[in-house]
C-alpha cells in the first residue's frame, strides 16, 4: 500500500467579513493519528441536500465568479444582508464540507480496533468528506463487505438511516402508516422498498407523472401527483385507506404541510360518531426534515387541535434511539446495501469540478434523478 502524501486537498466553504461566500480547494496538512484513529483515502462522497446548506448557504448563485488561488480553483458569490445575519456564527471560519463518504483505510493507529480496519473499505459519517483523505476514530467507521464498490458505500448513512428512522419513529409513536413528500428522491425510493418489505402502508407525494411512474415501477401502491387538479381528494382517499397519521416532508415551505394535516383530519372526521367543534381527537404528526423550499410554512387551521408540527434531524434521533437500535439499523443497511439501499448517481465529478460554476448550479438545483457523486 503506497504511502499517503504529506497534504490533503480539501474543499472549504468560507463566509467573509465582506459579505461573500468563498468556495476553495486548499492543501491542508494531514493530521497525526492517535491510537484509535484511522486515515481513510476518500474514494466517493455524495452531494446530499443536507450538504448544500453548508456548502452554498444563502449565496446568490447569479453572482458566481470563478478564479484561481495558489493554482487551485476558487469561486465566490455575494450574500444578502439576511443571509449574512443567518450565518453570523461562521463568518471568518473556513469550514470543510461533506457529511458522508466511503474510502480505503490506508493508515491506522496502534489500537487493535484501528489496526483491524487497515486495508478495509469503510463508510464514514462525520463531515469533511469532500477531501482526498479523512482521519477519524475507528468507532466512526462502518466496515463494508469485501468488494463493495465505493459508489455503493458512499451513501450508507444519511439516506438509508433516515429512511429507517422514519419507520422507527412510526412504531415508537404508535402510528401505523406514513405519508412522505418529495418521494421520488433516492431516500424516497429507499423508503418505498423498506415499507414494502416491512408491510407498512406508505403514501407517496411527487410533483409530476414521470416521478409517479418511477415509484410505481419499484412497487409503490399509493403515489399522488401534487400538481394534479384532484390531488387533495386523492390524498384524503389514500389516508382513509392507509390510516396514515404521520408524515415526513423535506420541502418545508408552502401549503403542502397544511394540506396533509387537513387531509388527515378529513379522514379522521369520517370515522367520528358525532360532531365536535374542536375537530377529531385523532393525533396527527408532521415532521419537516429538510428545506427544499425555505419560504414560510403555510397552515390554514382547519384540522382541529390534535396535531403537532416538528423538525426532524437524524443525529439527535440516533442519540435518543440508543446503541442497540442504531446497531440494528446499520446492520440492515450493510445487509441490503446493493438492493434496498442502493443509490443511483447521474454524475460523477472531481473535487475541481465541484467548483465549476456551471456544475455547482446544476447540483444545487436538487432535481429529482440528478444526484452527484464526488470522487476525490
């Protein structure tokens, strides 16, 4: 195994005092390893929507400017006063990007746990993955079966564990079915497969007929097009049939959350033996787990009082779930890595290409079916 270089090409995101976002590549020194650490040569790291908040933030991409610094690409964009206020805490700090990835362990500390990973392909979740190398504690690594392709191992954490977490939340909170928005995403396709295997009724909301056809093609039963003139009536019927009282929405802004609550209430009212001016006592829960639309969430209060709207983040859930549940979830991901949890990528790019303005605008658009993989 060849020795790693003395430095580490790393993608950094920097909010400047002058009101600009700078994205740069810099050669950083490789850290010294402690006894329990390993050094992973990163082979693949996906660009997830959760990465774009740190990478791009609230920058005005219409103002993108490309240049070079120290022989490496640099791009900058203007930030509005509102965006600067939102990112006050990170002004002046160059931040590494990339939540997860996959690579080969090329060096290891002295501990048995670290040495056992030497030469293994592992998945990592912990940030700073848009780089040639990532040093991390051995405990952070998920060893993958021999022969696992880097592209298959790159997305082991965020989407698979989030999809599994949705079903764990459902069971813990006493629900029996799920509504999922923006359901044609990689995560949404995983959720379709999980629910089919586990016998969980799932209502999928998509934006167009092509996305609906995609989900039906992998076995989804309830697929609703939110742009259809009959969408709300279709949603009520699907909720009546499935009994769904739990929803997960990565969009956040607009009227969809309110429509889901109202449809759940309409389904619940049909089961009520008598009228109540307070609405049904069927509890309805919606979690927003992303920000594809950062406009206000609009609720037209016609769904009684038995409801809750909350945010959902994967890491706090995993901490609350406990090590036994997390270990079970991780093992399922490994066992079904190339089936249930297989991710599909439309583009593979280098670190340098990630800072090409035209490519950045394309992957920041977050189009369904357009998923980018960085191969450092």
